[in-house]
C-alpha cells in the first residue's frame, strides 16, 4: 500500500527493532501460508501496524526461524502466526484487491494491464479473505465506491475525500476486541486513515497535476508553476499534526500489549518524521517498502 506508517528506527533499541522486523516477517509468512505465495508481495507497513495494535495483551510473540523469498539462503527470525497476524493478512488481501480493481476502473486499458495481471493472481486469495472477513470486505467496497464517485465528480473538499478513506480503516476493528478498546481503536484507525490519505495526496501532488488525475488537494491548494503552493504547506501540516494528536489521544486510552513501545514510537516519532520528510521533499518513494 503506502509505507508511511513505520517506527523511527534510530529511536528503537536493537532488540525492539529486531522484534519489529520479526513482526513484519511474521505477516509475510501469514500471507503466504493463508493466501499463497503471490500474496506475500502485498506486504506493507500499515497492516503490520494494525497487527501490533490488535495483538492480545496477554499473548507474548512466539519467535521462529525460517527461510523466505527475501532471504532464501539464510534463515530469519519471524513471529509465529496468531489471530492478529491472520486478521492483518486477510485485510491486506482485501485492501490490495479493491485497490487493484479501483486502478483498473480509473486508467486506460494499456495502463491497466499490470493491474489486470495482479487481479488474476489475487482473485483466489481475495475470495478466501472476503469469506473470512465479509464485514470488512463490504466496508472497503462501499467506501471505495463512494470515494471514486466523489473523485469523479471533482469533489472540492479534501476533508470529505479523506473521510471516506478513513472510514475504511476505522471499520477494521476486529470482532472480539473488548468493548472498552473498540471505540479508541476505531478512532485511532480513522485518523490514521485520514493522515495516510492526505500525506499520500501531497506525495502524489506534482505527478497528479502533470497527468490531470484527481487529487483532493489540488482544488484547495491550486498549483503554482506545477508545484504545491508554499503558503499551503503550513496549513496542510497543521491539519495533519491535528490528526496525529487525535491518534495519540486514542492510543493513550488503549491497554498495553507486547508491542506498545513500538506502536508508541511509530505514533509519536515515526509518523512525524515521515510527515516532515514528505513535506520537505526528502521522502524517497522507492524506499516505501524497505525495512532497513
């Protein structure tokens, strides 16, 4: 997906970072085990973050060693599968499927060929994930359709567009989460979704201006010489910091679990760091999925 939601490596201890990598690799193993080899290629940081959020507070991560597609010759440590990783794997497949379908609907035929191949490889995995998580699948389908209609109509409010994407993530609160945690988790996921949507819109701004594609920020902040207007950056930064503050407030209401320190690092340090780099132009999109 996006790759924006990640901890700030330099502020993690070596042990914490090794555990985070093990969780990342654990989601990869869960994707491969439940949905087939091709599903491993949709691995992303956002759903690792979800797995850490919904991890049972009484369940310590169990570590294993095994080979993977990124390290076929040397075994790597990974978290053994559990409910949190299985849910995140299923959600990953559903989100990837509808993102591919959305791209097919939006682009001209030639440009959709790679997406059509991706859909072919993901079809069986998607059907299985949709059977396991029908409520989430329905929410993603409904909200993406609503977002597509809003974008095709040239909707002018970036808040309205971001709201539709944010509702996708907020609907991802799994069954079985204690009632006391459901509301703060839903709030945290909602504002995380809003934050992701707007950061990605800024990251894609120049490319979308050049191609003529819809971007929720273009109407609010018209380009100057094809670039995002300098006086608009501070305004956008303010609303994104506000979302980050609301994420932090919701996080403080949630019970601690084995990943609390890493999640705390991600919210308080990782997200502000990514935001700063995106806004100042030093964020490298090609490294969105690099873990080291």
